[in-house]
């Protein structure tokens, strides 16, 4: 059992690794309890799969795309109760009030999929990353972007964590660590970088066995911009059946708070298509030539559906290599927790592979740490 003497003389500081919705929610909840939080993320800004992509056309026109999660829903789960109302009152989110449906590539027909009593669809305003951005910049939270984590070491004698960046810089000492990016502990980190994962879970074998090789489903997305609305398409978001290439399409510019200067659509590939491409090209960052080919193939599939899709004036692909987990490794506990070392692991891979699952897991990790610190 830890005592206050075990951490005497050390400021109460916690490092949160990853600024996706799970890490951002966790950081915010802990900071509200007066504990100093530092969020680290290798990306240029917060959001993870809820990030917003900024692109510029050849003639200087700026385009914004929610190229990850298109929206999220919230049930009345006790862990996240009221967060949607709080965020809506702060103007961070709004309900996306559009009709959604499904398209069958064999029958060449649309069907409406809305059911009475369905959960509201929420989007961040003015972008999906608005929630994470606000939470990562609230009082008590310091955020450091563009900082890749190279090592997360447990110093047994000092009873504390030490973080080191990918380029060898000392990032400081922390009483607790929250890993909200599964790649921090995953062998996939090695496949991409050639380096061992930053956090060696031999320290906590029980946790390590559960997150060592989380099954994931890759996706490619293609961002499209058209000069005129595709008004003949009856839905602003629709799933796609009986296609080996496309799984989902939505009109990003139909969301509240977005510019309507152009009509912007996003296409999501099937996992089968993405796996086929990755099998040929590997897990490392895809080349521009590969992404160009992917963009052309996904657009061609959409055009072959008989929807009278014109040529866009902007077209670009992005790969999500491991963003969609296929398993839930902590469905009952909501997060993974090592009390002795004050280490929490959270994310959608702990609860359910969606934004709400990530939020619930981040809240659970925050609860573990704040409860422990309140006893010290």
C-alpha cells in the first residue's frame, strides 16, 4: 500500500500520452481535481481519429475535412453522463440533423436507415477536434504537440516515471502515466519505426498480455471537394453494401458550423480493400503515389455506383493504419490499471471501438488516478 511518504517532495504531475478523445477527457477530468497534467502527442495538434485535416488547393483555397470519425453518439451511460450537454452548452459540439441511409451496389438503390428513438449524432464545432482542443488547453493541462515519446521508464528506487522523447530529450518525471495511444505499448510501433515500444509492459505482465497485439482494422479515407452541391444524392451520410472497396460516404460540409463555399465529401474504404493495399506496400507511411492511386480507386468506385458523380476539384487520400480496434480488452474495468506504479491504459480498444467507448475509458482512467491521489 502506498503512503504519502512514498511520493514525498514530488509535485503531483501526471503524463497523458496521446491527445485523442480518450486522453483529452482523462486529462481534463484529472486536472479538475487540482493535479498537474502534461499531454504529449507526436501530432501537430489534438484529436487523434477526431482530428481535422487542413488542405490547400493549387489556387490557394483552404479546405477543412473531418477525415476520421464522422460523428459520435452518446447513450445515457453513467460514466459519461452529461458530458454531451456540457459540451453543447459550451458550443463545442452540435447535433448533426441530417438524414442517413444505405446504398446497395447490386440493387443500385438507396434505403433510409433512420429508426425512431435513435441516439443523436453529434459533431465538433467548427471541427471534430474542437472538443479535444478545448480539453487539452483548459486550466491545469499543459499540452506539448510534435513530441514523440521514445521511452517511458519506471525508476524503481525513486518510485516515479521518467519520459524521454524520440530524439533523446528528457521530458521530465511524473508520478503517474496514462497511455491513451495503444501504439505506445504495441509491437506495431516496432513495425513502423524499427524501435521497441516506448513502454515496456514486462513491468506489468498482466497488462502487457492484454494489449500486446490488439487486433486492428485499417482504413483509407479520401477527401473530395466539388464546386457545386451533389443535390441528387438523398442522404448526407450513407453506408455502402456489396462493395469490396467502399464502406461509407458522407457530406462533410453539411455539418453545422462548416463552410459551404464548396461541397466536401469523405469516402471510407472497406477494411478488406485497406488490408489488400497494406499487404503490398507495408505498414510504413504510404508514398504519394500509393495515396494518389487509392484516391483514384475509391472515387472510381463511387462513380461506378451510378450516382452521376462529377470530377472533384480536390482529391486526396489518407491512411488510418490501426485506428479501428477489433477487440475490447477491458470491457468490465473500462481501462487497464496498475495501482503500484500509477499506470493507466485507456482508449476505445478497452471498451468499444467508437468515440463513446474512448470517452468512457478515459473517464475510468481519470477516476483511478484521482481516487488514488486523494488518498495520498
